[in-house]
C-alpha cells in the first residue's frame, strides 16, 4: 500500500501492534540442560517480572531422562530432551516434533543464561500481527 506525500510515493511500513496487545503466536524457546536449574530459575523469574506470558514459554531440558512434558504453576512447559546438542537441543527438538508446536508461528530462541528486561516482550512481539520484516525458516512448517 502506498500513500502520496507531497508528490512522492512512499511505501507504508507495517505497523507494530498496540502496546499490551496480546500476541499468542510468538513463543519463547529456552535452550537449557537438566542440570542448569539455577540459571533457568533466574531467567524464568525475570520473564514473570517483566510480563512475558508464561504459557508461551517452552523450556527444553537437554540430557533429561524424564518421559513426560511437565507444565508448572505459571504455565511454562518443560520438555525432556534426551540428546545434548549444546546450543541446539531445543531447535532439534522443535524440528523433530512439529505436531507439538502447531500453534506457534514464530519462535524467539534463547539460552538459559540470559535475563530479560521490561522491554523484552514488547520488542520480541513488535511484528506479531504483520510478521517479521525478514526471512525466517518456519521450522514447525517445514516438515
């Protein structure tokens, strides 16, 4: 869509959703390891503190011997991942299990040693409605 501006045609930029608009299609994948409970707890605490919808947070526990996906009291899902592919354990699990993630349109992929601040979720979901203004491989749709 273009709009004339003083005789010049300009390309309209996709608009970001309004502040606090819900974005249910962007989910957070946290690459973690079963043994890294302390950094993982710190990250999840910072996410709760800064308004990340925890039901859209998925934690992938590399090296886990558990069999079941567990959901905590905040809505975070924890996935046991038997293999340990260093920084790619979550990515491999997502790619190998597309049916588990059919409602996810975009992933924000992060490591368990990160923290988030108050601007994290608004920035991570800025392009929720219009899609990212870049090319990304939709892993849950490529199989």
